[in-house]
C-alpha cells in the first residue's frame, strides 16, 4: 500500500488477517502497521476505529489493540405473531398538534434564563470532539457519496451492540439509521399502526409522541405513570378495551417524570404486550444522560426480547448536540421491512457526512470522556437546582429527584393555572414548561417541568428558581407560601 491508500482498504486487510490471531491476542502496534503497509498514522487510526466500531477488535489506551470475541448468532424467536399485529384495522383519530414540541424548541428571549429547553447548552456539548470528528469524516473517501438506505453498516453495528449487548438478539441488519429520535418515532408509529387506530401512551408523556401519533391519524390512549414507571396493572385492561396493537413508552428516566420502570414491571410490560399481539416502541432517549451517582442502569427492553415485540429507539442527539441528528430504529422480523419502506419514502437516507461524523465521534476516546463529564455535570446541576428550589419554593422539590435525564417534574397546588404561571415566569425572566401538553387527556392536576440542561451556566439555575418564586408571588399575591 502507499500513503494514499484509504482507511477502508487497510481495515479490509486487517479484517482478513484477524483469523491469524486468537481471541484476546494483541495485534501489531501502530508503528508496525505503518511500516508494513506503507501508510500514515491517520490512516492506521481510522482503520482501527472502523474495526472497533464493528466489534472486530477492542482498543485499550496504553495497552494496544486486541482481537474481540466473535459475535454470537442471535437466538431465533417466534416472529409470526407480527402478521396479526400489522393487520390491525383503522379507527378515527383526533386532530394533530405540535405546540408541546415547539414550546421546548423555541429559543428563550435574550436575558431570559432557560429552564425550558430539551437540548444541552453549548457549554455541555463536546464541541472540540465534534469538530475533530467532522474533520476526520470530511477526509474519508466517499463521504459525500450516497450511503446505504439503511445507514452505514459500521454505525448500525455499533448501535446494535449498544442496544442489546454483544450477545443480544440484534445485529446490524436489525438497525435503521434515522435523522434523530423524533424521525424514528414518526417512522415507527406510521409503520406499525393504521390511521384511526388507538395507540397506548404513558400519561404524562413527551409531547412529541402525542404530536406524532395525532399527525399519523392515531388516537393516543393514556396509561398512567407513577414512581415505578408505567402502571402495568392498568396496561392489560387498556389493551383489552381499546384493541390497541401498539404501546409507546420511555422505561428509563421517563420524560417528564424521570421514573425508571421497575424490574417487575419491565417483565410484565413485555408479557402483556406479547399476549395482546402488540408492539412496544421503546424510546430510550436518556440512556446517555445518567447522572454520576446513578445506580447501574437496567438493560433496554429490546435486550430481553427474542420475539420482536420491542421496536427500540436510541439517539446520540441529547448527549451530543441538537445538530447531530443521528438515531437508530431497531426491530426484527417483518416489522423492519415496513419501517424501512416508510423511512425510505419519507427521507430516502440520512446524509452520509453526518453518519461518518457520528461514527468517528463514538469510536474516539473523546466521546467516552465527554459522557463522563456530562454525567458529573448533570449530577451537579440536579443538586444545584434542587437546593435552589428547597430554598425558594420548597413545595416544588420532588421527594426523590431522578438520577438521570435533564429535568425535574413538579406537582403544583390544586387549582394553580400552570400555563399562567409559565407566562408569569417568562415575564419575570425565566422560561419554564407548563405540564398540560404532556397529558394525552385531562391532567390529574397542574405541573411544571424544569430543565437543568439548557441553562447557559450552573449559576443560572439558582437565579431561575429565585425568578420563579417572584413569578408565583406576582401571580397569586400570596408570596411563596402558595407553593
């Protein structure tokens, strides 16, 4: 090879030579590879990153590169039930609406503290790592060519391993790359339920789920959430009464409550859905937003699902940047063909430069370092905001603040107008989110959602709590005792 040879060519040669090494055996050093193949250090680094993303090798900083264990073939499950689920008949659906999404996407006016937004502030984004990944991706041959419709194989393989584990039921063939989690939700709901059909959703839930369902002509049916997540004691009855064949849920750090689905309810959710012949769309948006003091995270539902019940969504956007719109939609069996068809019609494919950038980012040590920093930063911000609320508005502090995600969900006193309070807060200089858009039907009471990820600096969280107290004083004329 010569200096102009591509990383893909070198990766192919190394891939062919892996059979000469036993599992766990160390590969030649970077210097040896440069001399052997006549390439530069950048080419070697890219080739190793490609093999690492595929799971063919394991890179250990300071120790070297080692051959990884071969992936185990997924156990075959019974996918025949999907034919019944995919044949559901349509019913009537209510009108659409996107107010709940646009409210959290709109930038706060100048001088207003942002406790509303759902994307990380610039200070929390890995800007240098993103810039370096983009530069490396831009130098790859073929970056501006057309990618495979399903996404780059290496990126699909990376997501499959992160979702279901190296020995889980998913392979790259079961993963579709989409332009962010919202696009994945749209593809999933439009593909798996006919217009007019009911779809079970958590109550409260992310307004984007409700907007997607209604835009697709579906009828969201609420199933309540408590501190342990989705109320499975009500789930079977909801399936029976509505005839729904689709459930959308967020089992980990649920938006907006922060709840984590308990182990018992995880198993029960899958059992009930399987008995109903229904799909479970698992929106795993917050897995990379665990706080530094969080206990070990439960595996995704998709990792425990041999029968293709779960359609899993995983995204890089929340942990990286609102502009890195790369997500994975994972499914097995006939459902994947329907998802793929909808995706191609809607989007054709995700731009290859974005996929190449994502692949460079997640294969770099800078990504792992960023996730560690983000985890600690979110812990600190949670503590700052909770302490400020205890000081300014003790009635708004949740009993057990979540150990993941980016927001606190606050129950307001009965008869409080959460929309009016949010408007008063904005006039006082702080943007917060009223709870009403998070409920698919009439809410059981008034709520506020306070984001800790969008504020430009940690000290703004405390100031935001002080301004929120001022807004409550102005609105009620009773002072902070109201809360």
